[in-house]
C-alpha cells in the first residue's frame, strides 16, 4: 500500500504504432514502442536513456496526450493511482503534469514568449516568470519577444521556464539541455533535483547516459522500442558488473571515462556497437549467417 501511495506515474504495457500506406496503397503498421512498463515514485528522477530515433520521445507524447492522429496506442497510464483517460489527461496537462519538449517548434510563433510561460495563470505568475528568466540569464525585455526572434539556446531556456513556472507534480523533460551553455545546463539540472527533493517527480529523456548517472535516481535503458533494463544509478560503477543486461554493460563501458571499451566478435571481428540486441542479450549478426 505504501509503495502505491508513493507512485506518481505508472505506465503499464504501453505500445505506440503508426499507420501509413506504401506506394501500392497497402496499409503499413510500424510499432515504435513495444510493451513498455515503468513507474516513477514521488521525490525521484527517472532517466530514459537510449539512442536518437529509438522512440523515447513517444513515451512523453503518449503520456501528455499529444501523439499525432495516425498513432495507435495500447496499454494503461495511472497518475497517483488514478487511471489516466483522455479527459483526465486534458484536465491535468499543463497543471499537474508539465512537459519540456525536445523541439522548440512547440512554442507558439504568434505569441510573446512571456505570455506563453505565464500560460493560463497569466499575471499571477509574472513575478515568478521574471525570476526564472533572470535565473536562466535571459535579458530584460525577452518576455516581449516572439519565438522567431530567439536563438536556439534562448528558446530552450523559455521551454524550461514554462515547466518550472507552475507547481506541477510531474515534469517530463525531453532532451532539455542541448543548445544550453554549461552554466545554464547545470542550473536546469539542479532545478530538477530540487523539484524532486520537494516530493515531485521528473522523467528525464536523454541519450546522454553520463548526464543521467549524475542527476537521476534510476535509469531505464531503452533500445528499439523497448526498455531492456531499469537500474539504480548506483549500479553504474566499476565495470558495470551490477547491471543485468549485456547491452547496459556495453553502453556503460563505452563511456570515455571507461575507455570506450567495446566487445569484438571472435568470429568476424565486428564491434558490439553493430550487434543485435533483444531482451535476452546481444549477439553479432554473423551468428545468423
């Protein structure tokens, strides 16, 4: 019972597929997320780590209810023990759940960014919005600018501000630091840690496993639409001997501080970066020839 009370978000058997038509007008179904399950507890940061294009962002879009019309989903979401229906998601999105998108195109091109950060709360949070802009080194008057007048780094800081200005219990941050200078990136990560320490929760989606190790409480390793292992960050140490899946160990071993170590197939000499990965393990493609 205590564990259930501490669970902020519970994702059970999520699948995301897309329907399209090929040149012969035959329906094609591509499954991008396959049977994904995860839980986020209050006061914790859970990092979803995987390569670019692996489908990590679709988790965020599914939870926030912003998938495109041609997406088909399966599975169930629970927020603080309550099942998330489409109506419930629309009710709490932007209030209890906040999203920091990867793409700056999520900003409304026709609205000054200050108004976008303030959102439906308007002038009631203007003072906090101004503090956040100062915190992220945005100059006075930035709030009156439109997105096309911003640099990529400025737009990224605006997106961070939109999530931090409220009192959301759950924040999903999709690659929040690219384009930021080191000082601002560190501040953003420190803000995430402070938010989690207040009893709220963060899902951090990133391809940077080193960043995840330093900021998160646990890490879910994502590959080819599946979570193959979820482990405490404390297991990412030594030779990664505490990690269960060989792909997780290989990913950790390939970090610069671990010497970029990659296994090599004794049969054909191919490095492990090219091997096939599934829930059972890793193997070189030459084993199938």
